[in-house]
C-alpha cells in the first residue's frame, strides 16, 4: 500500500458530511428543491382548504396567513434544519445499532484503489469507480465513491500521518473531478 491511515470519525463529522452533501451535490440540491416545493404546496393547499371550509372571515384569514407564514418559514430555513434532522437520524440509528458510518477505520490507498477496513467489515473500491474529490480547505476531504457515499478524510488526521501536500497531489491525480470549497 502506498498510504495507510487510521481514521476516527465522530457524529459531528458525519453530520457535517451530510449537510455539505445536501448543499453542494446535484442530488442534494435537487432533493432540497423538491422538498421546498412540497412544503410550499402543502401549506398553500391547507390555507385554500381552510378558506373553502370556513369561508372568508377574520379568523380564517388569520389562520391562512399563519399557515402561509409557517410554510414560507420552513421553505426558507429548510437548510438550517438539516443538521438537526441528521442528529435525530443518528440517534435513531444508535438505538437500532445500525450506524451509517464506522467511527473508526483503516484506509489504504494503492495504485489499484482504496481498501477500507472497519470493525464491521471491509470495502474495496477501484479508482475507476471514484466520482470526485471535494476539498473543504483546511478541514476535511470527501472522496465520493458514488453520488451519495464518500470516504471522509479529516485533514488533521491525514496531516498527522503523512505529508499532506504529497497525499493531496496523489488523490488529485486519481480522481476525475476535484472540487475546492472554502471553509
């Protein structure tokens, strides 16, 4: 193996990845647009049904304005709720004992691909199957293996185990797409 790293992830790392994914990937953006549209339609229909059932009165107008306002608030601030939602999902995964990520793993990088060994098992991916490398400057790198899953590489942990610039060049030479983001 050319590079081997021991990686230790926290729930915060997993939440950060999912929030990043929802706001920077095509899949995540599409999902957010769809969800925002659904929220707007549901609350608008609820307000219209209220008018049809109650007629136009001060109470029904106030209720309709409350529904539209709440729907607008949920639509606008949907992205802010992503971290909170992920915390709830992780809590449920802990209860069932089926986490979507392994808190500790050993990642090996060779000319053929990547080998991840966790207490739960092992995963081998060839470089040809890697989609992109997203570099969040100074914090973390996400090495996507498909449109929803990625290896999470905390920069501090990588830097403590090898020359960071050399490893970055190594990854950039093997990934078809490299995207850079500021903190």
